[in-house]
C-alpha cells in the first residue's frame, strides 16, 4: 500500500513491442477489468453474469464496472446479452484470453514507466 491507503499493482511485460525493462502500472480500472474477467471465466457454467453480480462479488462500484464491461465487450473480449437473463459472458474460451489482452484492449488502463 502507498500513503493514500490504496494498493498499486505492477506487471513486467516483454511482449507486443513493450520494452522488457518497462514497468506497467495498472490503474484501478485495469484491476477491475481483471477481476471481472476472472469472475466471468470462473462462472462460465452459470451463463451470463450481470455487472451487478460482479460488482457485488468484488465490491466494485457498479457504475465504473458497467463502463469497463462495455469497453471489454466493444473490444471483443466479452459478449453482452440484453433482457431479463442478460449479462456478460466471455467471447471466447478463457484459456485463450491473457491478462495482457484484458488490460490492453480496454485502453488507457495502463501507464508505462521506465525502469532504471
């Protein structure tokens, strides 16, 4: 944790043109995107899950999560279904979606920091 009581997560990546010595700082939105993708991957047998389901499970603000899920759907990682039994499901098998896909496709959720 840092001084403001919020935890920060850092990931070192060396694919897709990102220099190996670059550190990526995940934003809160990126954390939420990863939590949502993990939840949807674990609940595939239950069918569609609403933004409220995910929000309640992880204590994520519902309005923020709804926007993130819409971005992930627009990026092709999720399928959205409208109606009373609507919600979100993964657009393809979980084993074919990486954490990098989830974060990078929902753009502006990471910032690269040079490592000295």
